[in-house]
């Protein structure tokens, strides 16, 4: 594990990390496939690709940027009645605030911060969040489309914290990569459904079942220095 200062800021992904929106992902992904005249998926096929972090393989390179921009822009405009707050997330954020930790949400959605805050309120998570950073349209047009590096740095600047005193928590491989690039501790959560062995290949500092385990991890880190 990399050497860091005490953890003073925790940045978290939203979907799959704090809130289960898997059905929404399925609906919006199929809608996007249809819009770009690509074959849609059954729920079982979708789950297989999703759990193996390989949905991007279904999107031709020549339309990938437009496809994912469309998908991420429409994600906040859709919802499903079976969405729920991931077990233990509210208690974990409450405990982190009691520990004096700054909390930021860094999501890949192309959406207003207000729309994200509305969802956080729906799931009773809004009172624990200090800053929200969302993705801009056409933000990354290079090979690393899903990178959140600039969003993480923006969130830390707003929180007045440095990368080496922060932690980024997410459920996807690019979350780990983005956190590593800015020099933060990285935590992969299994609550999003990506297979553990796939996340492990990115060498996050921690792999945990859900954010419910965060307070004990941070407490242990901060007390060890």
C-alpha cells in the first residue's frame, strides 16, 4: 500500500457504490443500443457482460464517444422502482462525518449537481455530502474515456484537501485507475457487481464488500500513523 498521510477526504462513486441502480443501467444501456442501431440485450446477457466489466466491447469504436455521452446524459433522466440505498451506506457516511472526514461524490453521470443531490435526498444521503462533481459532456475524447481524474482533482480542490490525504471508493475498474493516477488510496467495492478477480487485477489498496466497511478501515489507517 502506498504511503499516505491521514485520510481527511473520502471521494465516492455513486451508482453501485452508494445506490443500487443496476436495473436503470440495463434500461438505459438497451435504449442507447437501440438508438445507435445496435442489437439489444436480454437481462441475463447484460448481467454477464456487466459482471465481467465488458459492456464496452459491444459498442463499436467509431460511435463509442457519442454512445457513452448519450448513455451518461440519459442516466439521470431514468429511474427504476427497484432502486435502493446499498446496505450500511447511510451509517457509514454518518460515521465518517463524526470522524471529521470530508465527503465528496464523484460520478460519471453527465448531469447537474442538483439532479444528483435530489437522488441523494431520496436515499437520505444528502446531509453527509460536502461536494458533488459530475462529468461534463465531451470531457474525455481520448482512449481513456471513463477517466475521472480531473473530476477527482476538482472535488479535492473544492474540499481543500490534497490527493495524498484522500481516498477514492468505487465499484469499477476505471475508478481504481483514476484514483491511482492522482495518488489517492483506492478502495474497490463489490456492491456494484463486478467480479472480485477483475477488480483485483487493478491492485486497489482495499477490496471490500460495501462502503459499510469504510469507517473501520479509515479509523485503522488514521490511528496507525
